[in-house]
C-alpha cells in the first residue's frame, strides 16, 4: 500500500488521547484501571498485503494512531487470523498477487465477523471495476495512495461502534462459487495434500490446481444457464485436458475419482459456510445440477485418461513388434 508522502503517513486527526491530568483524589489502582479500559478500546485491525515493505509502513502508521494491528502477508494467513481472532476493521489489498485475491479475505470477514468495517485498497486505474466487485461486501474502496485523513474518518470510533447489522443478500450457489472460488481452491488443495496417495505425486500447488478454475467456471456456467438437472453431456475442454495431464503426471484412475470426490466436498463446505446468504428456494436444484456437472466432468476426465493410456499401450506394442526377432528373444 503506497502511503502519502510523509513519514509513515501520520493521520491528520489521530484518535484523541486525554491530556488532562488524572484526578489526584482517585486511588492509584482506579487510575490504572481507567488507563487499561482506554487501552482495550483501541480498534483492532487486520492488515493484509503481500508487499512486505508496504505492510510494515502501513502497520507503523496505524500503530502511531493507537491502533492494535495484526498483519498477514497472504490470503491463507489472513483467513487463519479471521478464524482465530475478532477484529474491528479489515484493511486488505485487492491484488495479492492475482486480481481479486483480497475479495476472498473480504468475503471471509463479512461472513465470520459481519460487524467489522471492511476497507479494500487498490492501486489499479480501473477502481470502478474493483468497487463493483466488492460492492455487496466491502464498506469502502480506497485508491493507492489513499488519503490519511480519509482513513481516519472511516475508522472513527463512533462509526465502529454504530455500524448497522449487515443485511445478508440472498444468492444462488453459482454466485457463492463465483466469489468464493479462491477459498474453495485453497480448501480443496488442503484436503488433497492430506491424502497420502495423492500427496505422494510430486506436484507444485500450481500444477495440482491448474485444472480447477476452468472446471469450477464450467459448473457456475451450468448453474447460470441450463437449469435441467440431467442435461446432455457437453464437451468440457478443461476436463479432457485434466485427464491427459493426470496420466502423464503418474495418477491412476481411482486417484482422479478421489480428487473429484474432494471437489464435491469442498463445494458443499463452501455452501455450508455461506448459509447466511444462500437462497434456500434454489439451493436443492442447484446442488443437484452441480453434482451432475461434476459427474459429467469426471466422466470426460476418465475417458481422456484412458484414451492416452490406450495410445501408449498401442505405441509400445508397435515398438516391440518392430524389434528384430533376436532382440525380442534376448
């Protein structure tokens, strides 16, 4: 986060600290209790940014304004902090490093701690696009370098204590998957890495999840479009490519089935995590449609996997047949 051109972006109007001398008639232990209460009223902020220098400078700036700051350098670390602690404010970069990564953090905070003030920071020129993406979730979108006085106003203590309860927007499963795809992929990867047989295949995380974005996009497209529960199988390029890649990476067909099962589990867990906003009038048909789509993808993945396997068997047999008879005997 790029701060205003002054040391650590000192806010123009810091939270007031009393300059009055303590009442000498108060006992010492009462004075210390009052100081402790004032300390505990400091806003607790979760600050998320993958740029370590900007994270450090912004943290120092906030701490000079009597804020308690917990920092996180990635989406996974931020989600862990949200699950473990309560916060008054979230300030997150939107691009960490991929566009929209911060949206996963905003979504998690909104559903876990809906009373928290959520602020999204972006240095991209198309801020309107970023604002539209988080309109139903974030309270404000700040442009880098953001104005220190603006931040002070947004974090005003009276505002923090008087935020109205969030009215959840009812949405279908497709919308939930669209905005929670980053978290879904992380949960799926974590589950895969806990299965010894799957984890034994030496792949980088990016290789293991390479097929997921397009296949999840196919699921949401089906939910947004064709509402027939038993639709005719349509070719899914990502599923075919997935089967071919998994064969070359050393998978077996049962291992692909296991991955598909974990994908369904991760999708259902995502829906459960968003029960406060899910549209229950549509959730049952949505689940039936997505289950059918995942099965269709699995069918095409296994078919392409076996096709490559058969090809290699044929090529190997042809190579053996071409060998001289003496070589085959040896």
